[in-house]
C-alpha cells in the first residue's frame, strides 16, 4: 500500500489503535481534506462514530480558535488534529487530555506539495523509537541544566528544574493519552532561563530549510538577536507576522528520534523528528508541561549536536551514547 492510504492506516491502526466503542473527531481544513478523508476511511473500519470538523481559520494562528473554545472537544474519546499546523499545545487539547480524552497531533504542513501521510518517515518502528527515548530520558529527568554545542557554533544552556521530559512516537498509549507524529524526546524547559547561542543549520520549521547557518542569540529565555543572513531575514519576517512578543520565548528542547526522517526542509514534522538533530521550540508550551502562553509554537532545527545533561554527555555529534558513570 502506497501514498496517503499507507500513512492513514498507520495512524489509525498502529498509533491511535481506535476501538469500536470510541468516538473519534478529526479536525481538518479544506487544504488537508484529502488526508482527513483517508483517515476517516480507515477509522470507519474500526468504529462507527467518526466525525470531521473543518476549521475555517487556517494558517499559523489556527490554534487561537482552540484556545478560545477549550470545551470544543467535549464528548469525544479521541481527537486527531489533522490541520497544517499543530494543535497539541492549545487549551482545548490540554483540557481534553486532562479529562481522559486522547489527542494525536498530526500537523500536515509540507513545502513540496507532497501529502505528509505519504512520506516514508511515517513507517518508523515505534518500539525502536520508544527504546531510544528511554535510554536518554532518565538522564534528562535527573538533570537541572542541559548544555548543547555543535561544530557550527551552537553553545546553549537550557534549564529544566521541576520539569519532566516526555516523548512522542505517534502511539497514544505510549504517550499516556496524547502524542505527536514528531518522533522525539521533548523537555518543557524553564521559560526565562535559556542562555547562549544556537546556530540554526537544519530547518526553520514551517518555513523550510535553513539554507544559510544562522546565529541566534538567546538571553533570559528569549531571542534577543538574529543574524542578518538570508535565512535570518526569513525568520525575522516570519516572527513579526505573529504580532506577539511571547513567540520569542524558548519553551521546549526536542531531540529527534526518527531514523527514517531526513532534515530537508520539505516537511516540518520530518525535519524536527530526524535522528541526529535537536530543536528548540518557541512560543506556547502548555500541553507539554510548561506554563507559557503565546499565539503559536514553532521549532528551529539544528544538526549534529553534542548534548550534556548535568555534564553527562548523552549525544555526540548527533548520535545517542550511553553516558559514562560518574566517578566519586
């Protein structure tokens, strides 16, 4: 089975694992209706109760509607956010999860016109990604500061006191009620403490590939300066379009775990989930375990990091390693 149907079947059978008694809502838009219809087709083979909700307001601020209508998912057992942009950090998603609902974030935005559900990275072995996550999460959870460097010049410290790491691999059961197509470990970092330089040399999330490695200065948890490269100017224009200072706040550290993904700038979810990368998420992080509200969330992806959790190295040039035990 190829194309959209292959991806849709993976989502319904392997990630959501929809039960006959569960009521499913698929949130979509006119731009993503073809993929939503494919999801519905496979869902109806497992449950008789499958609804589509087509949102009129699209674009990067689509989540604002679901902040303003936080009860909109009431009555559904499972919700799939299948619009171009992520809905998992919205108030509606957070409330649904809190009250026992299950939520899958399935942002379908691509830059090459190819449907996301047809991408090969959808076939990643979820058990393998869970195993990789378990290897590093125990070190992240015991740490209070995470230091990231790279050969391109990244030298950034993020802080996570009283914050817990989690992971996404698509599978709702593994995520204890919510997950994302972005296969990664994530940490909702302290929003006012990140310090240092990140050199974006992978992708600009929704915008696409970072063609020119670009230095971003972060202080007191917030972007202070973006280097004036062509890539930097693209990013600055994008950020201005939010009309929200809260979008500059570093609120998440993510580490990609999908070995079937490549960071090519063609698909936002593929880029940020690619093994061998890390990303910093900016803006809203409520559903990840943080406390920051903003009008959206986006990720900047960097290549081949060295990552240290309280001085224990857990990643070397993009490869997960087992830290050496401390010597006392």
